[in-house]
């Protein structure tokens, strides 16, 4: 009997405003379709941490085959490893490659070299996982091909000896937020929450929002709906934005004082995100 591969159609959330980024083990090609149909805004097929060195060629083949008919991001190995070159060469030109997440980014040159090797049009998401990467974040954010920054919080803690305490993690997270603003990039993506507690995930996602991060890595499909909810504009924020814009239009678009301009920008941003996430009131 002839078999057919089904292409899954998802409601697109642009990567620039994507909230939940689901990491998917590239060795488990049998779950690619399920992950692609999940509530995650974006999925990232992981060729790096999730794959042992001797299994990387087979995993890379599976990813390349799947991307012939579907779209996803791919986490590739760091520029300093022997696997980077094979990753970019095999992925380059694949129709479904939405972009790459470059592991252990520590310099702008690593971003630009990856971008150039992929043909100069594939966005590169910088996964920053070390003290060096955090301190180089502003220059990384301004690199040619840089699309967005993400925080590899687990490796950062291992590199620095820092705890997972919110206070200990406030500096690197804030550094990525400031760097993203300097580089005129979308807000950064926070590291994942380990464990199955939805209350902990909700609490940590709220902390991300409070610091200015606008996305979060997910380790399981069940985390995506929680992350999406917490990282979306609240109903009260949406209500305020719609009311402000209505009042602004009713007075003929007149800016009354200096405080109106930042409010207008915030109201337009909230409305734009609410539209993208389909959370506008009916």
C-alpha cells in the first residue's frame, strides 16, 4: 500500500513575537508531527544537547527529510565544534528551515558566519549560555543575521556557579533585554523551566515578563499553553489599550503632552500582540 506524508498546517505566530519555543529531540522523528501540531508558537528540532555525537548524522538526516515538507527552527551545534559545518551545510536551502538557533553563542562573528554559510537569508537566533556570551550580548545583538536572543540558563549556571534563584538570574536576563533593545531586536527568549509543576512554570514565566523577556523555551508540549497565557497581554492591558486608542482617535489623533507618545506606543504594541495571539475581545 502506498504511504503518504501529511503536511500539517498550523496557525502561524511570527517568530519575532513567538512566546513558546518547544525544544524537540532530533533523534525522535516519530514525535516531530505531534510537536508541530502542538500549542507551541514555534518548534525547535534539537541537533545539539539532545543528540550524542555518534548519532548526529542520522538525526541530521531525519531533520532534513522532515523539513522538506514542514517548517521548523533547528538548534545547531556551536561554532566551535566539529559538527557546526555539517549542520549548516545540510540545512542550507531546505524549504522548511524557518531559522537556526546557534548553541553557545559567544561572539558576533559566530552569528554572521552562520548566517553567511546558510546563504544570507536564514535568521539566526543566538542562544547565549555563558558568562562570555552574556557580556558580549550587545555586540551579538547587532551582528549581521542576528534575529533574536535566547537564554541558555542551565549552561549559564554551570558556567558561573550561579543558583537558579530569581535574584541570581536577574542580571543575565536583564542584560539580554537591554542588548536586544540596543540591537533593535524583538524581546529575548528566557530559558526553560525544569519539572512538571504548572504553578512553578507560571511563576517563572511571570518573572520573565516582569524583566522584559517576551518568549520562553519549553521542554514539553504541556508547557506551551501556560507560557502562551502568561506571556500574552492581560485582558486588563488589552482593555486599556483599546480604550486609549479609541480616545486618541476621537480627539483627532492629537498628542496632548509628552506622556501621550509612550502611551500610544504601548497601546499599539499591546493591540498588535493581542491580534497576533488572537486574544482580542470578541
